[in-house]
């Protein structure tokens, strides 16, 4: 039997025209689920755009500090707090689980196998995400369909059964050029690694700049097969 939130999700979905949502849909979500909407940021170009869209709405913001982020990411975090004047909740890996994993496998075991890399992501990202989403009904993301082939047919509004939340991707259909122009036109703070060929920016050991002609996700876990490049944060039905 569907729960009440799933029914609300279906009602929202039924009001969309061909899966397309009006520009004020974010505000409608914030009002309908007052105090129960949260946005996850990694301080990417996309996330800076969404932060600008939600900064005056009743929407909380959080980030996952894995402990292995670039220094430039922390700098963007600090500049974003000052620019947007909005608190950003921070969530961290469980220290005991992380200590045990690193002690048994070493600090860079994620290079050894997909299984160990996903185990590292699970401790540093997936489990903290579960904590961050507790008590919320709507999760806003900065995902775009151009991010990977697997996201090409992703719906803009979806039900996340793993976390039991409604998930909304407000800029899903934006192009890379639209995102870059929005950041420039609104003079938003951004991670300067984007200017050095870093497109998708995650943990420092697992991220590199991409080469000309490479796929958007080529700079993430580049030693793995392309179809395995997900960390477990976003599982689409």
C-alpha cells in the first residue's frame, strides 16, 4: 500500500504537462512542504545555480564533507556562505566506520577494485546522505541530463523509494552553456577548478580534469568502466 507521501507525489506528477514543471514549482514545493524540503550541494556550477534559485525560499541546504575534498571546494563553500547568506548544514562520515575501513584497507584502497571504491563512497557519502535526509519529504538536486548517459531519460520529478522522499531536479534540462551563463550573469561564486578542465568535481583522489572530447564523467573514477561510475547517492527507478 502506498504511503501518504507517495500519493502526494503522484498528485504532483499528475499536474505536470508532459513531465514539464513551471518555473514557480520550486516555490510551490517549499510552500506545500514547509520546513520539509532540502537541497544537496557539492558547490558545483549546477549547485550554485540551484542555491541561487532557493536562497529566498523555505528550503534548507546541506553538503557532504567526505574528508577528501579539494581545497578549492572548501574555498567555494566559504565564499558561498558569505554570498548567499544562508546556512549550509554539513554531514560527515561515521568516524568508527571510516577508521575501521581505512585501517583494514589503506587510505587509497578505492583504486584497487570497484567494490572497495563503492564501499568507500558508501561510508563517506551514502550513509551521511541518509542522515541528512531524515525528517524531510522533498530532496532538491542539481542533476542535469547531460551529466551521463544513464541520466538522459531521467524524470524531473521522481519518487526515491530508498530514502522515501520526493526528488526534484529543477535544472535537469538545462545545457552546460545555460548553466555557465547563469553563473556569469549573476556573478555567483564558483569552484575555480571548473576553469582548469574539471567538470564533475568530487573527492580529490577520485577526480581529474577531462581532456578535449572526453565525456562529462570521464574525470570521475577514470580507472573504472564507464558504466560503473556512480557512487550510490542517486539511484533512479
